[in-house]
C-alpha cells in the first residue's frame, strides 16, 4: 500500500464525515442529493460483499465497515431523521439512466462471469457516475452551500489520488486494473469543472454557482 492509496482513503473518509457533520449540526439536508447517497450506499454494498469471506488486512476491513456505516447513516438521515428538510423537488435525476447501462456493462465487461465479480464490477462502474445526481441538483438550483462544495472537493480529490495510486502500483508492482482505472478517469473528469470553480470561487470565499439548465 502506497501513500497515494492512504491519502485517497483519508480524503474519501473526510468527505463522508464532512457531509454527515453538516447534516447533524444543521439538522437539515437541503442541497444534498439523496439519490447520489443511495447510489454510493449501493456501491459499497456490492463492492464489499467479500467482507466476511476475504480478509486482506485490519486496515482494509475497518475502512470497509466505516464506509458502509457512513453511507447508510447518511441515507437514513436524509430519508428518515431529517426527511422533512430533504429537497425532493430538486433531486430529480432519473436513476434508471445510470443503473440500466451500468448493469448492462457489468455483464458485458468484467474479469470473471461470477456473481461476486459482476457485482464488484457493477460497483466500480456505478461509482464513476454516482455523483451525477448531486451535480445535477447543484446545476438545477444554481448554487451550493460551502460545506457541500468541501464534501465534493474531497470526494473528487479521493479519485485523483487513486489515479496516482494506480500509476504508482503500475511502476512498482506492474499491476494494472483496466476497469478500475478507466472508471476512475471517467469519474475524475466529471469533477474537473467543479475543481476549477472550487479553486477560483470557494477558496476565495465566494459561493459556488453552476449554470442552470435551460
């Protein structure tokens, strides 16, 4: 395990903690896409089905459990505890537009046609597009709260660090996971425009706004 992998995991964890902290402190989930959080929970569920059958390390197991807990607690807060503050009118991205092609691709492009492998592949493909409902929601409302932009920044940073991790692994271990790398590149591309706005606006104390769809 190299430093980019560790920093990527920590960035991912920080993003989830920031989001949970924001919801808990404000007792409000306005501006947060519940659909994106459902997709992320689905990502972790299908990816970590080997939690009880394949032990890699204590670090790996702990991180899997923490990510699963954070994902489901977030979904519970949005649709359960603070559901009255959930902005369902603006969280309108059609999930079937993501799930149908991702499911199909998982069956067509995988390393082994077994249930666990197909589900793992599904989780990789789904993670690359899971943030789209959140970005669509921000675009629809025209702006995002500062804490939400911090969450998105660290989520995007996690993917960028994982790209560096894969490059490092290829250099040192001659290891290359085509499915994970290509999906990671696609996901990082989705964040590129957001990164630019984050640096030029949010870090200067301005509120982030995106062009509203016509």
